[in-house]
């Protein structure tokens, strides 16, 4: 019984960690999404000339 | 694109210090304009009619004097907030008008255009700050990263940094445990002013013109960069690294929208939505943290009870 509880706790912890990572790094992920989206929309966006 | 970010980043770092102590600095946009105009005025030469003299200070003197002016403006804000107990919002709102007015008075509403200097007078090289690249990176961005590294070390490695965080967390408790709260508040506004002055110099150098209307609404962009970086407006929470990321998000988003040709009106709508979404996520994060800490307490309690039960 206790073993089962421990497992459930661990699974819960794992899912919280993923959400936590996404939340804590959200500015970073937002930046990556912005760069990818605009690079697809415009070829000159992610070039050294534009840097 | 990245030199655009440099201005927002410098303003954002200064703003972060103020927001960490639980205050807010609405005057950075006007301070930026005032300092830019002041630098332009110095580069065009200062004449003292009574002594029949004219000064043409070289660029590094101009930079130092301009940063001092920014620090002075910040110090006025800081004294008002820390010692006269004027609410930060009101004191810096007043300074927003005063500094903008002073910038307009300095130039009579005109713009200084000839900032390149004269080789005979030895004050050339101002546009180097905004235009040139070192190792392929614009100088403005290098200035931003130097400022960021210094501020990062100050916040995480020095007692001063811990004082700032504790002042923002609970000013009364910090004061009772020996933190010089008033001095900390004064110094964060000075730091914000100096950062705004550096941003003003970089902007004036990029445009090779110093206008008194530059940087209108930049204070709000700076606040947005800090908030997107996950800092709390209540104070005590936030880092330089995330603020820089916030500045990059705002700058890259704005420039990307320009490049793909979205109308200026839609740009405002997008930027506003991003800011609101970021603040919403902040709340989710804080409540998740509180919940997880409560949960940890509960499990610890259960364990303690369990061990007690097994002992008996």
C-alpha cells in the first residue's frame, strides 16, 4: 500500500517539474517561439545583417 | 535589431532594481530624453558668456557627465520616495513631467543634429557607441551586457543585493533586522537614473541626433520587460537574466512585426496581449509555488506523525 502511494507521489512530482520548467523558462521559450515564427515568415529576420 | 534591444534592456535593468524594492520608476523615459539632449548640448559646445569661454568636452567626459545627470535625477526621485515618503508612483510621475519639460527647455523644443563633433576640437567618436561593432556585436549591446553582468553580480553576490531583495520582501522586517532601507531605496533610484542615462546616450548615438521627445512611453516598455521576465511588482522577486530575456522578447517581437509588415496598430495589440499573458503566467507560477510548499509541509507532517506512531 505504502509502496503504491510512493509511486503516485513520484509521478505527481514529475509532472509538476515539467510544468515548473516550462513556467520558469517561459521568457526563454517565448523568445525561441518568436524567433522561429518570424524566421519562417521572413527570410531576413534571423540573419546577421538584421542582428 | 539587437541595438534596439540594448535601449530596452538598459532601461529594464534599472527598472528591475526599483521594482525589486517594491517601488516603480515612471521617469526613465523622460530621464533618457533629458540625458540624450544634455549629451547633445555638451557635444555642440558649452559657452559661458560671462567669462567669454567655450567648452568642447571630449566624448568620455560627455558620457561621464551625462551619467552623473541621470544619477542626479534618480537621486531626486530616491530622496522623495525614501525620506519624504512620497509614494513612488507619484514622485516619479512628477519627475516624468519635470524631466521632459527640462529636456524641451534645454533645446527650445528643437533637436540636436550635429553630434559627430569636430576633429580640430577633439570631440569626435560619439556615433561609435551606437553604430560600430566590436567582434561583430554592436557596441550598444556590449554596453548592455557589461551593465547586466555588473548588476547580476551586485544582486546575487553582495550584501547590497540581499538588502534590495529583503527591502522588497518586507521593508519593516528588513529595517528591524538592520538593513538601511532608506539608503537602499535611494540607491536603487540612482541606479535606475544612471541606466536611463546610458540608454539615452546609446539611443542618441544610434540616431546621431538628440531629440527632447525621444523615449516617450519607454518607461512602460521597461516595466513590461521586467514583468515578462517574471518579476513581481510587489517587490522581492526577479532576476537580471530574466529581465534581459524579457527585453529581448519585446524587442524581437516588435522588430519581427515590423519586418513582416504588420500594421503599427496591430503591433500595439500584439505587444499588449503578450504583456497581459506574461503577468497571468506570473500569478500561475506564484500560486503553484505556494501550493507545492504547502504540500511539502503536509507530507513532512504526515511523515513526522508516522515516525512518532512507529516509535510508540
